[in-house]
C-alpha cells in the first residue's frame, strides 16, 4: 500500500468532567453509544473513531479519528451530556497528527502501544 493511500488520522485529547468518577469502561461505552446515535452507522464508519486510553485520575482521554472528520468529532464532543448513563461533559483540549506532538504539548498521560504491552 502506498503511503498516500493510508488513512490520515488525528489524535484528540479531551477532558471528561462528571459528578461521579467515570471509569474507563463508562467513557469507552458512552462515547461509542453517543457517536453511533449522533452520526448513525454510516457516519460513524466515516469518522473512523477509536478510543485509545483514559486516565481516570486526571480525567483525560485520548481518541483517534480520520483527518477529514476532525471537525465532526470536535463538535460531537461538545454535545455530550452523559456517558453510559452518568451525567458528564467532555471538552476537547488539543488535537494533533502524532502522539509525540501531544506529549510535547504537556499531555504526559499518553502511552505508546509498545509501552502498554510491556506492563
């Protein structure tokens, strides 16, 4: 496959604020359910959404989407009112094309796939 044929992706860091602490499963399932309901099956597939990780202590999450759908993703994050039945709000903090750039912006909670496998 040529590099020009590869999907161009963007990583989005967003904050999750809720009255009751939200677990990783709550955020993961809640995001999936909201995005599927908001965009429908076809729109969700075009979004190429993937939940990557969540740091419960800091309330920060990392997700990936396609470059063409970045604005749709940011708009959807602003509209979330609950995650998996728990009242919560999400706020997009930063987006980038690489994880390295996000780490340089100060989001140290981001781990690479290889670091996850070592643990």
